[in-house]
C-alpha cells in the first residue's frame, strides 16, 4: 500500500513534465529522413501515421492496449485485475491480453505468475522506481541495466517468467535518458519501449516504428533518443485530450472527471479518434490507484470493456501482440493465422512462499512472495538474486 500512497505525487510530476514545451532534436543532430523503400517490416518501419501494409482502415483490427504500471500486489490482483481481465475474450475467442509494467518493491511474484498464466504480458518498469526525474534523466547505461535487467532477473527467478517473454519496458515518470535508454535496450536484447508521449501525432494517431532512422515524434519529456537503433521499436504513448485540447498520456493525469456518464463519454471520444481514422493502437495506460482514488472509475472501466467486446473488429492485446501485427500486417479476415490462443505455460506457482527479508541498503524488513525458494536477503539493485554477501 506504500506504493499507492506515492502515486498521486508521481502523477502530478508527470503532468508538470507534459506541460513543458516540446523539444526537437539538439542543435547539430543529423536528421536522416526514413527511406520507405529500404525500411520495410518486419525489421523496420518509418515513424508516421500511415497504416502498416497500406491496408484500408476497414480491414485493420482496432487494437486496444490496456496497461498497468508499478507493483502487482495481492490486493490489486484480488480487487481489480482478476475481476476485469479474466473470462474476457477477443473476436477470435482467445483471451484478451494486457501488459503489466512491474516494479520490484511490494510486488507479489505469485500474483505476477498467475497473470502470466492467463496470457497477460509482464514487462519492466525498474527495480527501485527511484523518486525524482533527474535520476532517470541522467542515468547511465550501466544504471539502466541494473534497474531494468535486474528486474528481469528478479521476475525470471521468483515469478518464473521466461526471459524471452519479457520484451519491453517503460521508464518511471516517462523520463527517458535519451540514447542511453535505447543503448541499454539494444545491449540486453529487449525489443521495445513504451515511454515516449506524443501530442503532435494524436489526430490522426501515430503507429509504432523502429529507430533505424531519425524519429519525427515530438519530445515533450527530454531527452529523447536521437541516434539510430536498428530494429528497436518505439511504441508511442499517443496522448488523450479533452474538448479544451489538454493532453495526457497516462489516463491518471487527465483532467479530473467525477461524473460516470461524462467519464465514459470522454473515454469513447478518445477511442473513436483512433477507431474512426487510421486505427492506430488505442492506449489506455493507468496505475491501478486510479480506481481506488474514485471507485466509480472501476465501474466505467468495466463498462468500456463491455463496449469494446460488442465491437466485432476490436482486439484487446498486449504490446508485444500488437507489434506482431505491425510487423506482419494482416487483414481482419485472416487474423486466425497471426494470433494464436494462449496456452497455459508450465510455470506452476500454486503455492507461493511468503518470505520475510532484510533490505540490506537500509536494514528495513520487507515481505515478499516467491514461486521458488526464498532468497537470503531482499533482492535489490546490484543484487537481483538476493544472495547474502
């Protein structure tokens, strides 16, 4: 619950950052326009709003990305996640899939495994979620590796999530470290990042692209990458906006709406900006604390999911599933050849262990659930396996 108490400060900071002027490339940067004759899927895609494969919008599945940031606690799992995400299917009769960007502290690795077994994607959001943007803005490749790849090691060891299935990340506060972020991604065989907001490319919305060439995307929270990182994907956080044009990339930071009818209309308005145009993936990015702050939001969220299920060409998919489609644009009538239903993996975590551990950097006690043997000390930055010195 300590993480929930911190979220309002986090969201306020993101709002301030997004209100800053958008930055373009630094002076002296070489801007190389993307060559569409050379940059072709599945390995490369130019930045822009055109539909992959030059398909007509009517032939494109409207993909919806539901994501949740921060620790997966047992309370959140029991109160929200299993009640809204389980027993829902896409038009192909496969379970819907969402993406969880996990941090370490307070994370329940048993619940994390259970979500994975239901076909939801587990992605990286750092070990520490260190407060303050300067830490992330100035982070070296080594620091980012310890934060994100360390979290991948923790998830692999204690939640039994296969390394190959943890393909992407989101930075805390949406604060990238410029080229260092994508250098870390490249060196550690990650495939994508979803930390980069855009308001200039929201109507029509921007599709994901690779960094084989200089991005056209605006940079509201600098620094953004300026170098080439071939084959590495940017999943733009396309901003929502209200009638006054106020942008927000995390729904938590959108202007406050306390009426359920108005909130549902606001969500649908932003959804249809995608659905009725180029059908770029529709982002619904939140922290679960958004539900707790105003309980009617949970009911509206369920109402929106019910609305999506009534549409025959809408698919709720994970970020990685969405990128499968972008790499291999497939008409609605042929989707059964692209997306296969999730089969429950052999990662049994029926009875996770409860571990009482010491966090060595400050001597405090931490409680942790593990699908495997308890570590010797609380896993942390520089010691993801939790071995005692």
